[in-house]
């Protein structure tokens, strides 16, 4: 059985057939997924509403604890929810202390994964995936005969490299999600600032402006709408409004959002006009988005050079020089005299 699998893995025709099948499947999924997947705005808003309820419950518990005074057994705190299997596994091995820190929690929030459950799943994945990738690498190298021409030390090092790849995969996935989320927020942020400016200049409070903008901007960017709804909830329940603004900047991790947060914090502290600051920041964000688009457009010709040389020039040479070679070969100039009829 292993000999048959090993021969199939080393057969160029089999590998080519597998690659063709994967390519066809990826192409079909590319065309079918936009038609099958619906809008996830409602599910995102529902998760944000649940998180808002958690913030409300936490703040109510804190105020109740402060009013009743500190007790030895913590009678004013909420009851702990029932622990799930992943949470029990993480707490039993104490993975949060070994594999997580403040930067890890911030990265998860930037990627849109909030709460203790997301952190537990991330830690469990970082602990379990190295063993999975190590087993697959060992099976491929020693079971299927991969890297057979290499030395034993190099094959063992390749097994450890596979385990390291499994340990790094959760971080790569979180970073990819964070990048996509930041890109979506960055594209919709200038429009959100324009809407917020209109709401503020019309006489709305900053809480009502956040709520209105989150409802309007959800069609363009569900991620930004989610962050604005969560910020609106924190403005209502956190003891300091500055903390809610700073949480927004921390969750997004964008410099344009941080500049707006600084302007809102200064307006809260010194009583300056929010409208003028939002107008200037909106113009700057729109110019930055335009400059980024121009930068991508300017970098496109160098990126197209190699594909044009590899794929276009051989076809062009074949079309131009093909008839000449056919005529020369018919006259016997290169490939010898033409055979008499």
C-alpha cells in the first residue's frame, strides 16, 4: 500500500492531474462563492449586540460591587458561565501564561476575534497544530520516502521545521484576517468621517452620530460598522469617554483612526469644535486613500513586466517568425532541400 502511494506521489502525471483538479476546484469556488454567500452584516451586528450586553452586565456588576462594598468572597460579582472543553483544556495546561500576552490579545481584537472563547481557541490551535504538522511531515518523509536522497539529520530537521510551521500557522491566519479587516476599514473610513461630520454639524451628539454612521456605513464595510456600534456601546457604559475612543484605536490599529481619536479626545478635554477637526481629518484620509491608489497604479507596470516577457513575447515571436520559418523550410534553406513531389 505504501509502495503504491509512494509511486503515485512521485509520478509526474499523477501530480499534474492533482494540480489540474485543484485548479479547477479553486476556479469553480471563486465563481460560486459570491453567489452562495450572503451578507454577514446581520450576524456581525448580532455579535456586537451580544458584546454590548456583556459590557452592560459588567458595568452593572461593577457599580453594584462598589455600592455594596468590597467583600471577601466577592458576593457582588456575576456568576461564572459553564466552562467548555476548550476552556478547560487551556486552563488545565495554563496555556494563556505560556503562549499569550497583551500583544496576542490585541492582535486577536484587531482581527475581529474578541472574548475569552476566541483566545482559548487560538491557544489550543497553537498547542495542537505543531503535533499535527509534525505527524504529517514524519509520515511523508519516513513513510512515503520523501527526501530519500538527503541525510538523516536533514530529514529530522525537516520534521522539526514542519512542527514549527504548525506552531506559526495560527499567527499567520490571525495576521491575514487583521490585514483584510484593516483594509476594509481603511477604504470606508473617509466616507464614515464625512457622514459623521454631517451628523455632528446637524446637531447630533457624538453617540447618535456613531449610531447613525454605523447604520449607513454597514453596506460598504461591515467591519467598520461593527467597530462603531461597539464604540457607541462603550461610550454609554464606560466611566470615561476617552477610554472608549482609545479602545477603538487599539482594535483597528490604523493611524487614520488614531488621529481621529486624538481629535475627539482633545475636543472632549478642551471643548474645541469637533466639526472643523473632522473636516480636516476627512480631507486628509481621502487624500491618503487617493495617494495609495496612485501608488498601486504606479507599481503595476513593473509587476507586469515579468508575466509579459514569459507569456506574451514567446507567442508574439511565434506569430511573427512562424511564417518565415515555414517558408524557409519549404525552400530547403535550413532543414535541407525540399523533397521532390
